[in-house]
């Protein structure tokens, strides 16, 4: 139960979810610490997040912000428990200024409220479920809006600040936690787009 270092001052805690895992991220800045997502259940907070913070030499009082990438349970299920334990915790669910060096990054598609967090210092985007590849485990790529998803992919492609992407799950076809380096980012975006286009073509053929 540890936050393991990913890139620069970004750390990941893998919390069991069904037959896979969901990620809780800890971002450290000079002024404050930020959690990104909060597990699936109240028990995840007590049994995973709090002990992992303790092992990092922190407590909830050292974390003023919680960014919730979207409202699906495996990302937002522990929020109420965290709010019970920390009355001063500020929950971020949409684009707004908050911590120095970090930017809320709109990533509509999977849901219409999907956001990520861009750490401008390291050029790293925490994407939540904003980029899904082919999906993971029994969960295939799930989109509320295919058109918005394609817009998100193109926005990231044009944003040369983004050198790395960290996923919340180990999506197929990559089966790993992120895309590190701009070449891998470009391949990730191409794979996401190709999957959607192939699925769209298959659906069109079935309807003919």
C-alpha cells in the first residue's frame, strides 16, 4: 500500500477493482499536495489511501485538493469518506485554477464531465478514463460521445506540452500504465482513434 513514483513528483497507488485495478494519484507541488481520484468504496480510503499517505509521511491535512476525473464509482466512490475525514478538502470536478503548476484538462468523450490533470512541470497528463485504447479486462472502450472523444484525441495531439500520459487502468493494446515520451503519446493517440474508427465501420457494416 504505497504511492509508487511515476514521473517527477507524481505517484500512483493501485487499488484493486473487480479483476483489475483503479489508480489514485498523488501529485506533490512546492505549496500543496493533490490527490487525483479516490478509489471505489469507503473501505478503499481506509484500507489503501490513508495507509499509503502515512507511508509517504503525509496525512489528509497535508492534501488540500482532490481532483475527481469523472463520476464513475471506480474513480469517485471514496469521495464522501474523504470529505468526512477532511472538512477542508476542496473537490475539483471541472476546469478551474487550483494548484500551482497544474492545469485541469477537459477530456470529454468517455463521459461529458471527464477531466484530466496536466502537470506542466513534467509535461505529464493524468488522463483518468479520458483515453481508453481498446478498453481493459471485460470493460471495452465506453464512450458517451464518440465525436467528443475524437476531439479530445486531436486536442492532445496538437498540444505539444504533453510528453507523457498516465492512464488509470492498464488499457489494451498497450497493457501498461502510461505512454512515456512523445513518440509513445502519438502512438497512443493513433491507436485510440483507429479503434473508434474501426468500431464505427463495423457498426455501419452491421446496419447495412
